[in-house]
């Protein structure tokens, strides 16, 4: 299962369709609190994560994951240029950083590389 976390409901639906068409089971969360619950599911093999969200944001969720030893690989989606690859390296689960707008082929390639069905 791939977890898609973003407060943009249109984007999450597009990513869900893209990944399901590629054969992945997909769950959606629109906030960090809901995402955190899904991360405990042993079927969770990867997460696409927006950084800026209301409530628990992406960076806070990454900190919680590190503190609790949750090892799910994460592909970060940043809508603002104030996050870079170097900054994301502080989080052990982050495998890739994309800046929005996203390119479907690149996202799918990253999911195939870092998350396992």
C-alpha cells in the first residue's frame, strides 16, 4: 500500500489514479494526523508526502516517524522552493524530493524505485 498525503484533494486523487493504474493499492490522507494512523499499517510500503499542510505538517510527521522508528520510505512533494534535497537529508526516511508541479512519469518511477508492492 502506498500512502498519498496532501491537503490538495485534486492532487491526491490524480496520484491515486496514477498509482492504482500501475497496480498499487493506495490510501489517501489529507492531514498528518490521518497519515500517522496509516503509517502503522504493516502493508504500508511507501508514502508520498506534502510538506506544508494544516495540523501536523510533513516535516513534523517525518520527525515523528524518526522518533518512533517507522521505516516507511518517503517521497516528499514540496509546493514551495524553500525546501531542498540537502535539508531533507536530515530525515532518514526521505528518499526523493519533488517540487510541484509534479511530473507523473517521474513520480511513478520514484515509487517503483523506493516502494515495494
